[in-house]
C-alpha cells in the first residue's frame, strides 16, 4: 500500500475521535440537566464504542464496513458544523437576559438543522446540475458540442435511473459527442449485472459516438470485466489509444495511472494529426504540469469529486494543480469535473453532481 494511504488512514482515525468528542459534548449539552453522571458515562461508552468497534472490525477485516464508516464520519462532521454554529450563537448572546430562551431554541433547532444538512447532501448527490464552458481554439474546425460525465461509480446506490437521466440530458443538450473520463464502475460489475444496467448505459448516444477511459476504480482487479461491459453497451473504450473521428477531431484516451506501464501522452500524441483539435481523456488531473507543454487542445478529467464533502475540497485543491473547473495552463485547456456520481455514500456538501457541456469552436 502506498505511503499516502497510511497518512489518510491515520487522519481518518484522528478525525473520527475528534468528531465523536464534539458529538458527545453536544449530546450532553442537548440533554443538560437530564443525564446523571452514570448516564454520561454510558453515553460516552456508546458514542465512542460503536463507531470505533466498526472501525476496528474493518481494520481486522472481520466485516466490510467502509461505507458505514464513511456515513458515520459524514454524520459526525455535519453534527460538528451545527455544533460550531450553535456555540458561536451561544457565545454572542451569553451575557444577555434571553440566553436561556435562546439555548432552548437552539436545542430544538439542532435536529432540524442536522436533518437539513443531510437532506441537502443527498440532494447534491442525486440531482445533477449543468455546467457550461466555451472554448475557442486557434485551429479551423466546425463547432463541436461535447458532453462530459465522469465518475459514474455505477453500483448498488447509483444505477439505471441515473443513467436514464444522463442520457435524457445529453439528448436535450444535443451534444455531438459524449466523453466519460473514468470510474465508470464502482470497483466491479456485481451490482451492474445484478440490476441489468447495460440497457440503461446503452441509451447514451451521440452523432460522433460515446467514448470512455478507465479510472482508478475500474482498475481494482475487474478491469477486463468492466472493459467488456462498457464495450457491450456500445461505448468505445480507449485504453492508451488514439482515435480520429471523421477526420474532424482526435481523441486520446489514457488508462488511469494505476497502470504503471501506460505510455506517456507525448508518445500517444505522435499518432495524432496535429492540425486537428486534440482532446485527451485522462481520469486524474495529476500530470497537468507535464501536459501543459504538449501540443494538444483540451484535457477532460474527473477523479477529485471536488472533495465531495467539505472540507475535503481543501485537500484536493492542495493535491492537484487544478482540482475543479476550466483553466488554460500553458498550451491546452484543462477541465476537471466534480463527477456525475459519487464515491462511497450518496452525500455531497460543497460539491454537486454535474454534467459538463463544452462548446468548442475554432477561430
């Protein structure tokens, strides 16, 4: 396992203890005057014991509980946000005569605020927004409308209905081509096959075709099965390959960098016609500095999810030269999307599921 994953794991353990502590203190405040000393001990035992027992079970691989741990962390994080807000309000009004009434109101508001944050996060995960970008290249070309949807993570929590919605939106937007830059499946094809998602994925259609690459979650041991299912749905999968479409546009699709022997983009560019618009599909925006010196026009990426849940977006912003949005760096444009699906749990805060429409034209 890479060193960075040990740091991430350590950070998760520390964050869990901090959030549990805040949650425990919040519960004591909510039930102030109603808990005996023994009751406080039982409360601490439950709030610290259950999440850590689940975490230990995951560590020892007694059972698989990654999603449960992610949900608990998110729930505790949202609770911490509300607790900080309540603490600020209490601090500002602590010297007033109405502080007792304000505290009663805050205690009543807490569960509604927590439910509101949970509802908003689920809404952001399942209700996509449309993001539009315009790009002008210094090349002659016919106007091209590109639809991009990354990080579908097709699995038990995100499947056929989401694919139908994606296909409908692409049709309504009248895109000329659809690009899916990685993480099509959520680690394997088990749920995809069980829920018969192929007919839904096959609804994605565009005049110039639908093209995809594999992301890191497509490389967790089931890449051949995932490759077969994507192609059976009528999608053209580019695995470190170059495709010239109607002598109008060139696509370069790269495998995720979990494929250590993948050829460089510079090597693949030798197969491309330089006078045509060239688009690179690269799941992770991890080689932006290298790519900024290369002679292509646009890179589309995903992977970051824009952090998915705040404040993880601060981590992705520090990790990647561009972790979200459209930016021209050096020669090419780089577009990183927050993704259409989600990882782990159907919750987003500070980010939203999205479909990107890029209108590209020449001078």
